C-alpha cells in the first residue's frame, strides 16, 4: 500500500446515478410518426452520453479500460488483477477513481468505435491490453495517455519509439507473448520428438494473432517443422471444421495463438484437442487449466497488477513518453498431466522438472 504522502486523495463515494430507469414512452407517443420517434431516441441517447460523461466529479480521475475479452458480469482475471493493483496503490473504484470498462469480445470491427466511445467520456488516461485497440487508440489520440499491456513487441510493431523512452503518449508493459513463440516450438518438439507437422489455430481478424502466426512460421522453419494453418473468424469460429482439417492434414500437434476470440472457447478447444489426441501448446495458464496440455508465458496476474503502477505515475504527473516500457521477469511453464494421460502421451522427466506447475 502506498504511504499517506503518495496515496491519492480520498473522496466520498459517488451517488448511484442512472440515466434512464423507466420507459418514457406513453401509448400516445408510440403512435407518433416514426421520424419523431427516431429524433426523440437520438436526443435521449445524447442526453445519456452527456450524463455519463458529467456524472463523475472533476476531482476524481477517470480511466477508460478497453478489454479484449470478458464482459460486465464476468470481467475475468486480467481485470481483477488490474483492480487489485489499483487497490494496493490506494485507489478505490467509485471513491477516488472511476473506471469505464468496454469489451471487444468478438466485435473486432467495432474496435475503433469503442475507442471513440471511451474518448468521448474525456478520460484522464486509457488502459488497453488488446493489440488492435492499441493501434486504433494510437491513431485516435495524440494527447490522452495510453497504458498498454501488449502481447507483441511494441517497438518492432511501431507502437512506441523504444523501450527506454517510448515517446508520445504511450507506455506500459509488453508480455513478450510473441517473442516466446520459438521457445514454445522447442518445448513442443521435445515433448513430441518425431514432430514434423503442427497445426496452428488462430484468429485471422485479430492483429496480434496474425503477428503470432508469422512468428510460429519462422520458428517452425528453424526446427524443420511444417505448419498447417487453421485460421478461424468470429463471432462463431468453426472449430470442428478446423480440427477436421488438422487431422486430414496429418498434424501431430496443435498450437493455439492467444486472442480475445479463442479465449472464449478454451474449454471447447481443449476438448477437441483431447478427442483428436493432439498435444496442445498454449499461450496462457487459463488454457491449460481448461484442459490444454502445456503453456509457456509471462504471468497474467503480475502484468496487469503492474499496469496499475503506470496509471498511478501518470495520474501523479509523469509523462507516458518518459516512462520505460516494462518487460516481464516472471514466466510460467505449466503442464497438464491429466491431459497427457488422456491422449496417451508421456511427458519427458526433464520437461516435467522444469515446470512451474503440474496439473495432475
């Protein structure tokens, strides 16, 4: 917890306000001309937007958070870790900070719209862990500070100028998810020594996943492994067809590229991999907990808790362009032995010895 000198000022809890609680449409109004109803609807929408933007006292910091996955009733562990980080720094939502959440989910085409929606609320800063939304926000504003939690290399992809002094209005954390692609391929080759062909399941509409697939192409080539692309699209990815294609293509293993769309189907993907006896390398602990075979990644919890420290520094006056982009120092290698037994695979003892966690 931050000390009393550095903690944000405390304020009284905000009153619970709602824009419209009951319908204002009487039977007589419902019979009015359609053009009048449309005009009234637009007016009410504008009033709601104005109310939402103004109901937060000016002395309380306002944060816009655009998540790649999750939903209002189930925000997920990443947002929970971010909220924990805020609390550890003395920020209590609804008391001395306000956070507006939006969720991309399978609405990839709505990303620019969601960014614009948050900017209209006049936030003090944005927090964005979704690759496509990061690029959209970079295009949309040069003044509002942006804290990122990204899977891609932010320098190589042009998000920031460099790690030490990112410049402009963007800083944050890179999880090195893409950079670990080669390591995952090496581990998969050790677990499946005769591996010559692997399938890669990825979302063709997600910019981060597109980059991820290209990384695996390069890593596979270095290990003399050919790849079978299983590109899917939302909102309802054809997973059954993808796995049929993998089997028909004689793939001996599966790599799942993490993204908002596929994270919503982790259990289904794991079940299909088990049914088709495909050793599955994943990019997050949650995928292994859902039944995937292995995962090698940085810690979700640590990355999103650390994002709160950037929020704190910016709200206290630091310029995002002067705050170095942080790289992870903790990585997690998880193995699901239960899944290994189900597909008839023996994990080499030297691989198990390096695992941070083994699910039995």
